[in-house]
């Protein structure tokens, strides 16, 4: 059973650290490269927990409303790459929207808590897979930008005669426009 407050705290912790957000983006890039989002309901998932980074694994849990179970055929794609996928039918505790006095908890000004059925899918992915997909993505980006030497800020190589024309002339004695020594 999950609590909506735990989900909110998890999302807050992700946005408070750049490394967690970066890891989650890399995790999502793998799902995207595996074409998971073409399968039914995979785009509707929400992050419930994670990313949890271990020595060799990255784990994240996603949830869907009970009536929108994600297609299990998509998860089979991940199994071929060494990922572990676990489906769980559980409940999410969420406060009720207040429309009448009956929606309040007795003695409080807070809404009653409802148990909503959800599907929870836990994906454990090898770090090596995430790194390989990231490196492939970066290679594609560099090729698309025309960068061959790996540095985005590097200037294109110039032939020797063009470099001499581009460089300003400086007298041998030192500073430009310097008076000759007497």
C-alpha cells in the first residue's frame, strides 16, 4: 500500500538533487530507446519511488490506475536486456476531495482517506545498460552537430596557411606598435 504523501516527498527529493534527476532522465531514456511508450498505457505511468541507485542496479517504481494496467508485452522487451520487472496490484491512499460535510474526517478539517486500486511496476535496470544507451545517445547527438573530436567547444582545425593569415602580426620585439629600441 502506498501513500500519496510518500510519492510527493519522493518527487521533491528528486528535484532537490541534480544527480537523482539526471539518473531518472537516463532511466527514462532507456525506456524510450526500447520503445516502451508505443505499448498501451505506458505513457500514463507516474513515478512512485526511486530512482534507487545500487552498485550495479538502478531501481524505480511507477504506478497506474487499476483500470489502466500497462501492457506486459512491453516489459518483456526489458527482460532481454537483463532488467527485472515486477508487477504488483496494490492501493494508493489519497485524501478525498471535499464536496460535503460528510467528506471530513471526524473531529478534523481534513478529508477522509480513500484507498484507490493501482498497478505498481518496479523496474530494476543494470547500470551498464543505462550507461551504454547514454553513450549511444551522446554519439548520435555529436554526429548530428558535426562534432568529431568529442568537445563541443573545440574550434574546427585550420590549415597552417589559414592560421597564419588569421593571426595578427606581432613584431619580434614584443608588443605591437612598440617603438624600436635606441
